[in-house]
C-alpha cells in the first residue's frame, strides 16, 4: 500500500487512489506513487493559480525586446510603449558609457569569475540586495537581541529577519510612537543589541522613513539603525547619497544595504555598507556571500561607471528634485488595478516611476492615458 500524504484535500486523495487502482502495469509501485503525487501537486498548484485568476490579480509578464528606457518595445506590440514601471531612476541603464564599461570588462575580465567572491573595498558586495538583506541579520543578531521592523518593510528584509533568532518587534508603518513603545519593551527585556530596520524609501508608495526621529530614538534607547536604500541610492538627496543625505543625517545611520540593480545602471548586485568589523564578520559568516557566486565583471563595471557618472555630474541626481519619483496610483481594489494596468498597455503601465529619461511630453501622455482609461472604466468622470 502507498501511504497517502496528510494535508491534501480529500478529492485529491481519491484521485490518488484512482491512479493506483487503474493498473498502470509497466510502473513499479514507487513510480506510480511518484507520478501520482506529481499529478496531485500539479492540481494543487493549478487550483492556486485559478484562485489568483479568479481574484483578478494574476500578473502576466511582458517580454521586453528592446533596451531599457522611457520608451520600450514589448513582444506582441508593434508600436513602442511608454515605460513608467522601471527602477531606471537616472536613465543610466542604457547610457552609452555604462554599456561601454560593461563591454570592456567583458574583454578584460571575461564573462564571470566562476568562483565564490572577490573583495570590494569599503563594503561587502552580494549578487543582489535581496541577498544582502538575507545575509545580514543572522550574523549581527542572536537570540538575546531585538530587531524592530517597520510593518511595510520590503519582503527581503522580512525574510532576512526570519532567518535570525532575535526577538522580533513589528512597529506600525512610519509610526515612531509605536516604535518607541516597542523599544521600551526591548529595553525592559534587557536585549543587548537593538536594531531598528526600515526601508529608507518604501518601494510601493515612495514614502520616506522618518529617519531624524528614528535616529533620536536610537540614541535615546541605545539602538542601531539599519536602512534599505534600494529606492534612494544614486538619486535621492542633493548628491544622490540617499535618505541619510536627504535628511542631513550624515553618519547617523549604522548600516546601509542597497542595490546596484536600480539607479546604478540597473543590472544586478547589492551591498552592505557599515562598520568595518561588521563587514569583516559578514565576510566570514554571511551565507549568501559565502555560498553564492560573485557578480560578473561586466555587471560590476557598469555599476562602477554609473557611480562615476553620478559623482562627476551632481546635476544628475538633482533631476529627481525633492519629490520621490515613485507615484502610486491608488484604485483601492486589486482586481480593478490589474484591469486598469492591462488597459493601459500600449500607452503606459500602472505603477508609476518617473525617470530622468522621461520628457515632460512622456509624462503628459501618461496622464492622458490614465484619464482616458479612468473614464472608460468609470472611475473618473468629466466633472473630476
Ligand atoms: C526595498 C527593496 N529592497 C531590496 C530589494 C531587492 O533588490 P535586488 O533586486 O538587488 O535584489 C528591492 C527590489 O525590488 C527593494 O525594492
């Protein structure tokens, strides 16, 4: 007899038994069990997919067939479409000098190092910021420590925190009063290290963390501050040094993680910048660093060139001005948002991120498209 796995809905168990009793003569029992459980798994997954489709939140992936930029080509569309959903904040992803730097690195260093690691000076480099976030908390914090995390932090911070054994506190989004209450609790439990973890700029809404207040609380309760700067590095703050610079807090943030995969050329890569001892320890203990391949040289060269361009031309970050380029368009209904996004294809898409490469004309066209589809879907009326 093959034992049926628990936790599988009854009708799948029946299907399983049918598989076994249909007499597939050329299979041994194990093979039958294996193919049967594969079929069951397929059905379970199919059911989950149909639930997403029924909820109207299924995301179809579009295949980009051109370079990244304000206007792109997408498979299945003959006309170019305006692109407002890239993290290409400074428009450097297709900058000729960035591309040239990548090509040169390919010639001088080859396609990859086929080995685990090479060292980047003042910080530690990972294959992505997701990895940097996954590899930090476990190394820094143990079970006696506490981590206090904004409830809307990026998934990679949440996952990184899950991997460590510290006591977890989740404070309400941007709510420094709630953060203080939780810090007091961590102090009352005598947690030796207390780490406040927040996105510098939150990816969905472009909200900026209240860093001055957070730093004051950190001083008061002897906590450390960690920020994820993926949506700030290179373009936010007067010279593009991010949220810390935006608030004039230079030096008060203890640990910064960020990505090379957005404003800095947009290829891939992430890093942790922080105290030398922490970086040294991460090199010894951080699992995504130790057990994953290094970044390929052309990727590093493109990011280095993007940094050079930003350092040489401080007007580049200023193009972003004071407002953050993420502009959420809130429709209040996930199904409606998906329909709206589908309708927008051919004009622009729904999660709006403005890049330095967009012209005012591009932005006017996107706004016109929003108005047109808004009227069509009866969300927007002429008197609005
Ligand atoms: C806030 C934040 N942190 C981390 C990441 C992950 O960055 P990467 O693409 O380098 O893994 C993202 C990517 O979307 C992000 O938005």
